[in-house]
C-alpha cells in the first residue's frame, strides 16, 4: 500500500492570538510552531529530512482540520478562557496546534494560573527532574487553581517528592532498553512489538514510566525517519509479529502526514494483523481529534486505541466528543489507568471513572500498578489497594466496567494480572468459590476436580 497524504493544505499555523493572552511568554510564541516544536534543534529534536515526511499541516480554520464541538464546554473551561485567554477566538482555542504552541512550560506561566504551594514552586524552580513541565491550556482549565491536592493537578505539576529516590526505583523499571533489538522498538512478547515513534507528549505525567526518554533534550533519544525505517525493517523481517503498538511519547502529537506514513508502511507488512495506538491526547488535547485525523485513521483498520485516563474529572464534553469521533470511525477504544496514591486509589473514584468511560464508549482495559520509576514513591500504593478496587468493582457494576489489574513486572517480565482470591480451593471434586458478596459457593468441577475426597480448602465445609 502506498503512503497516502491525508492533507494537501499548506502549513500555515494560525496567528497565535497571544498578544491578548496575559500568561504566555514572548519567546514561547516566537518559536513554537507545531512543526518546529516537533523538530526544532532548540528542543534537541532532529530535523525530518526525507521527502515523504514533508507533509504539510492543514491550514488553520479548515473545517476538517479543527475540532468543532457542538456540545457544551464545561463551565470551568469557559471561565478559565475568559480570564486567562480573553482575546483568543473559538477557532484558536479549538485548534490543536494553538493548544500545543501555548502549552504551559515554565514557573512564570504556571504562577499566573495557579496558586502554587511551596513544594510545587521549589520543584519547578529546581527543575532537576528528568521530565519537563508541560500542560495544554485546555487541560490547565480543568485544574483547581487553589488546591494542590486536586487529583489531576498532582498528575502534571511536580512537587519536591519527585526528587526523592528509593532503592527499588529505576530509570527504566520495565527493562525496555534491554529488550530493544533496534532503537525505538521493544520486543518482549512473541507476537507483538512496542514501537516508540516520538519522544513528545502534549502533557507530561509526573509518574511516567518513560521519563528517561520523553521530553528530553538528549539527542541520542531522538526519534527520526531513519530510526522508523529500521524499526519497520525489523517488523517486516520477524513474521511472528502480528500486533504493533505505536507509543512513545504520544503518537497523536505527530502530524497527520507523519502518522499516516507510519501506518501505511506498517500496513504493507502482510503478517501484521492489528495496529494499536497508545495515547493520552483525547484526554489532554481533545482538539487534536479532528475529522481529518479520524478520516485518515479509519483507512488503516483493524486499528485499536488505548487511551490513558486517570480520573473522572477528565471526562469533559470535549473529551466525550473526541471519543465519539474515534468510536464512530470504528476504532475500538480501551482505557489504561495507572493506580496513583491520593488520586484514584479508592473504589468510588475508580467506579465513577470506569462507568464514565463506558458511557463514552471506552472499554476499561487495564489498571496498572504504578511502576517503580525514579521519584515515584509518592504516587505508589500497596498492591492490596489495587486488589481491593477490583473486588469493589467486580459484581458491583457491569463486567464491562471492570478492567484487568496488572503489574508490569520489573526488569521486563511483562504484564502479570492480579485477582482477588475468588478461588478458595477444592473439596473433593467441588471447587469452592467466593462471590462478590463474600459468600461461598460450590461448583461441581467434575472434569477437573480432585479425584480423592480430601479437602484442601479450609472453607470447604462452610458451604
Ligand atoms: S502521556 Fe504517556 S508517555 Fe507521555 S508523559 Fe504521560 S505517561 Fe508518559
């Protein structure tokens, strides 16, 4: 299949409208066109040189290139916009390139939006951590300006705890670099690969497992067409690979043209059956989910999308609209959620999130135990918390709303599912099971039960 350019419009980013914004710094406005953002030497990105990558971005205002929501915007976002971006038009606000250009990336910009705690201010001033600060204006509009404990604020604003390192932590907790046969590709499982296509995200999560590489200025971590070619060659040579997961960084920060180039090249490999995209963009930059993007994506089915959600505060009209667009394009949507201390580590928060996801046609897929990445101890919970949450969901709400709870085994052991102890043991041929209410039941496991009648469950007699 030949690479198709989804867009033939010229790359003319809109005027920023920043002259009317009280929060955006001049240097920022001068340098951050999306293309230069994705490849500017200032940011340590490599220039994309191959002809096939020179796809231009849709012109500002093109109906198919911007996110046009007819649904209500949350009151919080309306008030935020009128206070901090009073001169910005709807067209600008709903333009994903405008959102990227105006990301909040400095202490000065953040201080204009939020009352920072001493811990937040010190952490951002020190800026010694591996991960820069970056928040889209849209996502910033969801943040409580006065409460540093607000769940979603904690996920994107750094605090001093980020600089405390524990002995069990590592910069590469999943051992991805050790399972990387070519740069940017992780091959851990027999039939699938993780293809890291960019180091850029629109927002940087403070607990990111890949903080060693995302948002970095390290030129050795650059993602570029040559690297993509080597990864694609590897996939083509390995006929056992039937599933390719595009991740990063966030693949949806790439332009439509670059993403389509990747998808079309992967689709030319006969043994690749499915392609998946891992992204947080519909949550933090829903404006990116334009008609042009979904029209391009739906040419490459079967295509799945795993969306990184954290908290029900993220389920806004804008995100609902983005999910609807993707689902209407026939893309099965799943969610991935990291279990985070004080953010979503209780049954009621998770239930509200999972039920809200289903309403938005997103199937809850995974809850991850937070990986022991460097500086993550303030985010990590006990494993029992995760098990209690699954126990509080299973049977108490629709099965579709219950994701798998997994630990990604440190060092590269892969995802290992964890379940509360529903199987209590055998009593002869009877399997002893505990239901969601804690009641015990027998199942006559005639074809698999123990042939002798000796009880190997303490609970067998209770039924
Ligand atoms: S969006 Fe994903 S890759 Fe990017 S910072 Fe967050 S967790 Fe890391």
